[in-house]
C-alpha cells in the first residue's frame, strides 16, 4: 500500500509526509491538496458479501476498493470518511461504515 500526497502552493507541488493525519485540521486550510490512493482490488467473496450485506443489486466498487485500501493501512471508519469525503456523492459516513463492517471480516491487517 502506497500513498502519494501532493500539496500545491503557489503552483509548486511538493510531497508532504503525514498529511493524511491532518485531514480536516483547520491549520491546513492554506493550500490545495488531494489524496491519491493505490487501490487494493476486491475479491469475488468480498464483492458478493458486500452485495448481500448491503442488500443492493450493484455495489459501489470504487468506494469499496478505496475503503479496503485504507483499512489495510490501519485507518478506522472515521479516518477513512475524512480522507474520502471530497470524492463526491456516495462517500458518506454511514456508507463507509457499512463497507468497513462487511470488509472487516476479510481484511487481514
């Protein structure tokens, strides 16, 4: 698992280690930054467990793979939500918690 965190200030990108720990920190409002996550693919068992556990026909694979990737790093549901909340609709806290609870049976940390 590898994270690339890029900060853009005055059109000069720089890599800042540990920025993920400051997501939502009011002191970090000075720059524009985003999180790029190397995703861990879902297995067939995980996808079917998500489908039956959530009671839906189509699973949000994009969200589930991002949640799984952050779980492998050791993040809890709130930290995952804070890291992914800028991804748009479908990345709410309850959705992340549901994915986390189902994938927790399969992910070995």
